[in-house]
């Protein structure tokens, strides 16, 4: 395979490292540059000793990045910093952005949720939302793809097919979501210390989480009306994995049929046998999402479960999947490894 | 304090050990007998080395148990075995039962959920449901108290005050519950191995969990109408702690007032400041339950959180609290230790 | 019991919180002041929500601390800051210091290991090393006690009796130690994030850890000759607990006899039956240390295991035990709770 | 690549599942049969839901296994059952055995450590010990390869190069080893429950572990004299990963040179820069072993660290590596994925 040359910006974070992990076993990608401002000058193996056996370019700072000959840039920077960085790139380079910066189509919504005006609204216009299974054609032709939030992806896999087919009551959607701690990143904070996270469980950002903006946007579009879901995320004492338990008004039989039919030919979204429900541990480290549909004991109520690995299908795996499309490679290339268990 | 003499049956399980832990720092209780059929003949320190420094009676089998001089028996046996054991006791001995055997007032309900007729329906009639804060007076005079399921207690603390005051729509109650693995007991099963539980998360017994029977019974009684809630329990990769996220139709302001007023004088149920929500790690090892009330962003919807330690307030702490009442001791005796964190 | 009034400085760290936990169930202590510079003005329950049910003084900064009427101060500050703080106290107030500042008798040793001169060498002279079982009489009469390092305590319980009785070869001592992450404190660092610690294991500070200074000092004194041990600490993916595996040249029979005899009347150091070895989980949250002696298969070699809870017997429990002695209270007061398991 | 057809016996255990995981992303292997007596009749996805997206043969029992057309059998059965199974195979089929059955060259040693006579001593004679880096040529031509114990492999990587070059004192070798719990397998036992393992740490099989037999055999052979090491394994509260801390009498400079030179061209054994030491988390899920050499502060003493993933390089990865050699495939095929972190 003729290798496409990529750069990864933000290589010393967890999503950056996950991109490196996936890219180094991807037959169609070659890592040309690794950018990490804070750690510029170091070898990747000094920041992530698990890469010790690999030959990788030394970490550089953004100024030193030469985009000549680069086919695609993965931008894994913190929210709000990505927009100015991407703005500085020549039009010729394709970009997969993993931050929240280009996810919201409406700049006013962006400002409302993130508290300041968007710095590159003209780029926002060309950005395609990166939920591959629902924007595949647009992604194929896109120059800039905005990968979804990992929580959003998990919820949307459970809900978008039902919205498209009007299988549930749009006024009564509750997403109770539980996520691993790696989604909070590698920057030291008291709240993500081992002593604070392990052997305990709590909710966070109840009813105000920024991923609500993505739910609002995507579900309103899919349902064809303004949607406001209830969304409560919780922090799990584990590193990887998100599981959403979605409470719906709708018939389990119909919901199951819709799911099965919608995902029948999707390589990475697996619908479990009716009545079964998934576990985060069965997708750990993989690009697969598992969906389960279980009837409630109450008539006309159904529970839909959705799970994925936040660093893989929820961000870096999704990013590679989108990059495959943008680069004309087979969509599944480099992403079919089975999950790691136990 | 003149010590009351107790026996603990089922001393080699986790709730049995928790009873021993609590009883040995309780100034009013003296452990007279420890019964554990499978481990009879062993010292408690051989089964739980953490008790090595304590002088405790040797484990005996049930046949060897002499109830003369025993004031109260804690029965921490597996479900279905407790009823015949308690049946064999003389009327003079008080019993706190930690199994599910005496929780359901209606023997028909018992048979429906547990698949066989109740073996001691005459005892069922005198049994008092052990949710202390709601049955305090009956417990004080009871001969037999049936401690609640740990999941049930967690949900009922969030719901019973609202039922009593009609603060929420009884048709729209969803309990999304997450529980630590110690509730599954010490018997070896594949599903509770470290390799199967750690670093992962999943639901179990979706919409069919037996604790539903307790929810039905207690909520129907409190609401004064037949109630059917939606209940989905999940297994957390941690040992202790349950957190219920309860989705309700009702005004947060009213709900908060009801909670505050109902629990204002309760020693062990703490209502957090409005808008705050609890964590299992802040009740670990203690007899306290924490309740939080948070308004949803959607009008007229509220999220109530309830958390407790399944082995303490959820079973053995609750059992001691009830025993205190039954024995005429101050209710909080031996139960006021602060939680262990981290 | 007539209560002694205490102040806790550094109340918002883990050892500070552990002091509060233990003091609030101690019948002879009353918490008069809680000092925490960074969090001054907050309630303790805002920093540690597990204390929500307790009435505690509001956190103040050091300048606001009034020592009038205070019997004893627990100083749980970071290393190097404690010496100047303690220096400012009037002679009349007793001090239990939990930092490393007063552990090394020789100021030159302090400077060598900590890289700068000691700021209060005159206080160092009066400080007593806080390993209760070996300095009980001095502690009883001390004004200033320097609690040991948690790693040091674990190793010294295994070694000091053997040194006193010359039961092992002092030239061949290897301490392979494993410690939980709470010992690293609550300040956010990349290395103690959940994602970095859980599901993994590694050594740290190999052969250069500062606790070596304590080993050198105490073992040289006990053996009556200059001792240099090999010491390799490792970080466990758990919060509480230290276990030292100590490799020795010496006869297991003699070693066991020495241990048994030395600790026979100690309330908190338990020697397991010969050939058994301990687990950190059986001392969790308690003030007990467990010691095991196992013969190696090689003649004349013995393995001694020592375990304790780093936050309890390793620091805050030890501190309370010493304070009991200094205040004329029974040594075991408030410290006899059984460990929390599971 | 023309695919070789393999069968996996014992497919429902952890090493069996790891073989399936690795084989399904191996370009040269095709899984022809999966044998699992207890679960015969089930689909692999029912036993390990993480394989749900894969097309795999249904699990069969051993009697139904047809070896016609099978190039190689992986036998991942419990100890003592493997020998009779392998005995029943035709000579034409190659076998990689993951049990302990064929590791000890001397049948008398086998009987001494495993308590009964070997059932297939004639097969033992042709078995090659599966530590690839030290038996590569023999493995290439072998019909039957006995994969090493995972603990043994970890220790031997640290010691064999030093034995071959006489760089250390053979009389003074101490292996303090820490291992994840997945090595104990998927059969339910009290000791491997989550509640018993998490948040705790202890030694096991002190000085009597059966892997000692492998150490004795391999080290005696390498040193050219009878060797008896001290070996203490401990159980970590994590699923994957082994780390051995090996205490040696020998010069760190020489030891480092020996290591570097011995492993310079090995694809899967990585020697860290001098003075650095490894972490289990940096090899998780991968076929890499990391070795670190650190001088002790005591003259002439050195600490060597060795780490690997017990299910990968410690058993199933090692098995695939050996199978590659036996089947004439490039040795590294299918094994070069980077570790999963976090």
C-alpha cells in the first residue's frame, strides 16, 4: 500500500498516543511528524514508554511543523486552541480535528456553550461532523472533519436510528451515561487522581455538560424538531469505556428492528441479540460499538444500551476511520483488532 | 453499658463479617456465638485475617448454636435458607434477618419473585420491613425485622418522602442504579472474578431484578396506588457503594423541600445542599446515606441521587441500627464512625 | 473522659483528613482548630464531603490559629515547611509532626538527603522518633514527636527486633516494598492520576528513596554499627496499604521466636502464625501492623513480611497513638477499630 | 500469505481467548477449530462477547476435533490434562502446549513438583522449552514446544544472559515477583474474586511455587551448576502484567553491557537505558518484554527489573511467536502491536 503521510498534533495526550498506537499498526499510514509543545524535544518513548520499540519522529513544537508532503493532520489539542491552529494551515492539507472546536454548526451555539466567540467561523462552515456511520459521504469529500465528543457518539449511536425512523417519543429521552476517566485527559487534576477516582462513583456536570450541545444539534436535525434530552454523565473507576443507558418511550420490538436494519452493514457497530446488553470491557481498546435493546417491564418503554471505548471508537479510532475515508483508503483499514480482555 | 448478647449466623460471608466489624466496636453488644456451617470449627481470623487481633468465639455449625442467654440473632444467610432457620427459633429470641426471605408482606408476591412458596408465612406476618427511617416505631417493638435489599434501600431513600408528599408523578419513575460487587457475596462465581469485573461496566438483571418486588411493595404503599417503576441496576468495578440516579417528573424546588424536611432530624440520612450530588466514596464503610437533588434543564424534571455503602447502611449497618431499637439502645450506638477515604 | 483540645495543621491533605476521621471517634480528643492555608474559609465538608454529618470548625489559615487552650498540635504539612511552623509555636504546646522534618537526628544527614540546611536544628534535638513500640518512654515525655515515614515504619517493624537480638546478618538486608498511592498525597501530579496508576505496577526512587535515611539511622542504632540496606519501593494500583518483603540471612526459627517475643504485648503489632504471611487488605483503615515469618527453601535464609495501612498506622494512626501517650491517655484509645474489608 | 490452519484447545480460558485475539489479526493463521469441553456447542461470542464481530468456528468438544488439514494445535489446557491429550495426536501435527506438562525435561522433577508420574514421558523427550530467545533453533525444528510459565519467563529474561556470561554470583539470586490476577485463570475461586483482590496486595506460594522447578532447570543449565534461587511471587490488584525485581551480586556496568549485547537484536525484548526501570503498564496487551538495570547504592549489588504481559509474551504471545518459527513464518508476524495505554 502506498503510505499516506500524517502529522499528529497534541501527541503527548491520551488521544494523541492512541492515534500513534493505531497508526503504527495501520498499513496505509506513515507518521511524518509528532507535535507536542510542552514536550517538544523529547522522544515519544520518553513520554509514553510503551512506544519504546518503535522508530518515531522526535516531538517538535508547532512552529517547527512543516506541512509540505503531509497528506492529513490529526489535531488532538485541548478545546479552544484547535480553531486557531487549524486556521493557520494551508487549504491543501486535510484535517481531522479531535477537539470540540468544530462540532457545532451554529457559531452562536458554540459561543453559548463555550463562553466565547468562535475564532474561525469560516472553517466551521466547511467542517463535517465526524460520526462516520451518519456522515460517511460528506466525510469522504471533506477537508475538515470534526470528530464527535466521546459521550455524544455513545448516545447518538443509540438514538439517531430511532430519530430517523420516528420509533420513539422525542420528548421523553433520558441518557444516563457512565464514562471512564481517561476521557478527562492527562493533565493533573485533583479530581482524576487515583485516590479520588478508584473504589468510588459519582455524577458530574449534571444536566449542564457541554456534550449536550452535540445532542441538541444532532437529534434536532434527525428528528426534524427541536430536541432537549436529559443527560447525566457519571465517572467510572476505570480508565477506558463508556456505557449509555437510554430510557425511551417506544416499543422494544420496533426499536430492535430499526437498530438491526440500520446497522446491518456497518462494520463497527454491532447490535446484540434482542434482550442482551453490552459491557464496556468487551470493546476495550477496539473500534467497535455494541448496542443492546431490552424491553422494560412497563408497556411501551424500552431501554437501549450503547457502549464504546472512549479513546478508540469515541475519538482516535473514529478519527482514523474518518481519515481512511478522506484519504481514499478502505474504511476499516487498521481498525479491526479485537478488544483486549481481560 | 450492660451488654446485650448476640449471635451472628452466616458469619463467614461479607455481611456477616461486616456485622462482626461493627459489633466489635459497639459498646452495647457482645458477640456470644458465630455460626458458619461451611467453616464450622475454624477461628474467625482464619476466614477473615483482619480480625486476627480480636478475641472472638470459634465458628460453629447451626446445630451447635445454643440460644439460651442470647438477646438477638442476626441472620445473614443466603435467600431461601433463612426462613426455615428462623422458624426453628424460640419466640423469645429477637431476630434481625438480612436475607430477602421476610421482606415481602404478601406470600403470593414472594412466590412469584422467588419461584417457590414461602416456608414460614406465619412468621412473615409478624416481620417488619427494616427501613429504619420509615418503620422506626414498628421496629422498636418487633420480634422479627427483615432488613431491606441494599439496592432497594438506596432507591427508597430517594423516593419514599416524595411518595408520602405526592411531590412527583408516580407513573414516571426511573431508577438507574450502580452497585459495587461486594453485594454479590463471597461465593466464587465467574462473573465476580477480578478479571471479569475490574476495568469494565455493565448492567444486569435489566427490568427483572428481584429488588423490584420491594420497590413495588413499598412505593405502592407510600403512593397509595399500584406503582411500577423502571429499574436498571449496573455492576461497578469497585467493592463497596451504591449510587442511584432517579429520574422524576416533579419540581426540583418542591422535591428539595420535601427531602430536607423529611430527613432534617434523621441521624444517618444527609441531604446535600441543593444542586449538589453525592459520591459513593464519601459514605464508604459508614452508616450514612447521602441524598442530592438537582433540577434537570428540562422544565418540571428533576434528578435525585441517593448513595450508601451496600454492606453498611445497605445491610449490616442497617441491621445494627434496627437491633439498637429492638434492644432499647440508643439508635446511633456504634454507628457514627466517619467513612474511610481514600 | 475530660477531652484534650487539639489543632490539626494541614487538614486538607489525606493524612490531615485521616487525623480528623480518627479524632472524631476518639473519646478523649476534641478538634479545636483545623488549619489549611490553601482552603482557608471553607468548611471541612466542602473539602472532604464524607465529613458532611460532622460539626467541625471551619478551616482557617495558619495566621489565624490561636494556640491558647490547645493541648496538642498535629502538624501534617509537606516536608520542609513544617520546621519553620513548629519553630513558631510556644514551648507549652505539644507537637506531633507528620512530616519528614524532624525524623533525622543528625542535621548533616538531613541536609544531605533533603538538599538544604535544617531551619530548626535546636528543635531537632528535642524531637523523639515516633515509632511508638520502640520509643514509648521517650514519647511519653516528649514535647515534639516526629512520626516516621510510612515506608520506614513498615520496614522497621520487620527489622528492629532482629537488630536488637542480632538474629540476622546486618550486611545482607533487602527490603522490597510495595506501597499504595495515597502516600503520594492529594496534590495533582501526572504520576498519580488514575489513568497512570491503575492496572499497572512499577518501582520508583530505586536505591535513592529518602526513607533510606531513616533506615540507616534506626538500623545503625539498633545494630550498633553502620548499616546500609538495599531498599526498592514500588507503587501499587491501590490507595491504602504497604507491604514489605524483607530478605534476610538468618534462621527462620530464631527470627520467629524473636518476633513473637518482642511483639507479644504490643497492642497493634500482630505476629502471624509461623509460615503465614500478611495482606494489606487485612489492615486497611486500621492501626494494626501484621508481621509474617516464612523460611526460604534455601538454608539459613528467611523472608519476613510486614504490612500496615500507610495513612493509619503508617502516619495518622501512629500520630494519634503517640498523642495518647503524650497526653496521658491510654495508648490504644480511639484506635482499636477493626479493618474495613472488603 | 498462504494461511496455516490451527486449532485451539481450551478456547474458553483466558490464554485461549488471547490466542484467538492474536490469531484473528495474524495474516498467516486461520482458526480451523476451537475446542472447549465445558462450553462445547456455544459460539465463542457467547463465552467472550468481545469476539462478537468475528466469524469463528463454533466451540466443540475434544472428541469432535478433526485434525486432518490442521497444521498446528495450540493446547491451552489446565496442567496435568494436557499430556494425555497431546499423546493422542498423530505425529504429523505440530503442537504448542501452554500448560506446565512438558516444561520439565526430567520426569522425576515433574513428579516431584506435580505429585504424580508424567503420563507421556516419551513426548517429554522431544519437547522443546518455549523461551524463544534462548531456544530459537530447537523451536524452529520442533514438533512439540512447551511454553514457559509466565513467572518463569519474566525471571529468566532477567537472569539467563547473566548466567551465560557469569556476570553475577549464582549463590545470591533473589526474585521478588509481582503478577496480575489473570494468570490465575477463569475458574471461579474465592481468592480471585474482585472483592478479595482489588485494593489489596499479598504474597502467595512463598518459596514453594512450582515455577521454581523451571528456574532450577533453566538456571542450572545456563550457569553449568546446580542453582537454587529465592523466589517470592505476589498477587497484584490488576489483571495483566508481571514485574520481577531481581536482586543480584554483580556490577551494574557489566550487567548492563551483557543485557544490551544479548538482546540487541531481539525483536521483543527491550533493554531500557541504564538506570531506568520498567512498568507493567507499558507492555500491556503486547508481546514486548522490558528490562531495566539499576545499580544499588551498595557496592557490587545490582537490581534488574523485568516485565511482560502474562497473557501475551508470558503465554499466548509467546505461543504464537513459537508457532511462527515452527510453521516457517517470519517470527514477528502478528505480534508487533503497540501496548494499550492507558
